């Protein structure tokens, strides 16, 4: 029990919050480049890459039930800033400005060590062939799919790693927990994810993971500046959250009693007005979005749409061909 409690606290900084550059040197245009990626990209250069990645992910997933949440957050936060180019993984150096992982929304991101572990194993088999961006995409799929014992979606490959990482670009491209529906929709549309299903399906990633109480303290204790609670919250749920959040540093489950299971429980919670963040609750403020929430809470509909949306998100503003580089170490430029 003590070990379990320790592990839970170890990953307490997890917060799965769903989320620029068509080229390595500029901010993104929000284009999707699925056609430039290939399911068999490493067939002749590193045929065992996918299996090596899955083996390492499975080992970590057995020890850490939050691995899917951790890697989802890395993948989302990377793709929504400069595209899916692994720029989030880069460490700062004396020659660079603050990098993405130093921006406030990314300070609690965990899982970089897992990506480094995977990269080490892949490099032993195929030196400087498989990009860190492709490793993140495959590892995220495998971590989320671990409980199902089958891959939930296919991952086209061929991404290259970006050389630029700027902390100043993060807050402009990642929605906050307090975002309203229009903010979310406009941001997703700007990224090329203009299909409303993408927004609602990808928000479903909040079915796994945990969060700090500080993120929702205003919603619970001072919603309009008068010491009140957000009236859109289920009052019983709000009372429970207040009891758990007497200290802003306390942690809470994103999806009560189901925070390690990737399922449709998130949507059932929304319909009961138990969305943890304002950004979650905002999905019910738009008629079309609310219909999708109701649609996704039935059977496997969420899993099917999530798979499609992840494939589209993973193709956002990717670098391919001679763009970028293939890093030897994911946290360092070559």
C-alpha cells in the first residue's frame, strides 16, 4: 500500500490538458501532412523499430498506470507548438533562449525519461535513423493501447526532429483549463483540426491522469471573485472537490474512479456536469459539441473517433525529407 501511495504521489504533477510550424524555422500554419508520412517508412532502414519501442513502453506501462496520460500530454503539447517535431523534448543550453519545456504549462510534464530510454534502445539497433518525433508518436499509441492489448490506431512515420524550441510560443498555442468553447474551437481550427469531432474526441484524453487542485481552485472557491463556485458544476461533485482541495497542492483524479482506464467515462461525467475543468464543461455550451459528447458516451464510439483524431493530430506541421534532423539524443540537438 505504501509503495502504491508513493507511486501515486510521484506522478502527482500529471495534468493531461489537451493542448506552430510548417517548417523548421517558422511558426506553424496549422497544416496536416498525412500524405507525406508512411506506415512502412522504416521497413528497410530499421524494421524492428516499432517492436523495440513497444517492448520498452510495455515495460514502463506495467510499472506505471499513468504512462498513457504522461505520453499523451507530451505528444499533445509537442504537436500544438511548432507541429509534431519533438521540440518539446529539447533541453536548454547556454546558447539558446528558454525552451518549450521551461514554459509554465510544461513544468509538470513527465515522461521525458521514458522517451530517452526508448531512444537509447532504438539507437543501439539503428543509429540515427528513427526520429524522436516518430518515437513520441509510436510510444504514445502503445502506452494508451497497453490496456487493450492491441494498437488503437496506426501511426504513419517519417517525421523529422525540429531544431527550434521556444518557451515564448507555448502559451499562445496551448489552451488552458479555463478556456471557453470558442477559444478551444478557434485554436483547434487554426491547427488544421477544424472537424468538431477532433476537439471533442481529443478532449477525451482527460479520461486518464490526475491534476493539482490549484488548477481548479478559482472554479471551486472564487469563480466570479465573490467567493462562489461555478454554478455549472454538479453541486455534489463540487462539494466533493472542495473537500479534496482544502490545499491547492493536493491532487485529484481527472476522471473519478477511472483515472487509469482509457474509456468513455469522461463523457458520462460531462453529461452529469462533472467535468473537472471549465474547458471540459465548455463542450456542453455548444449544441453540436454537446451532441457529440452524448454520442461518444455510448459503446466504443469514442475510441474509434479518438483513433482518427490522433492520426490527424500526429500529422500536424510535421517536418519531413531534408527538413530538421534525426537527433542522436532526444533532449539534445545534434
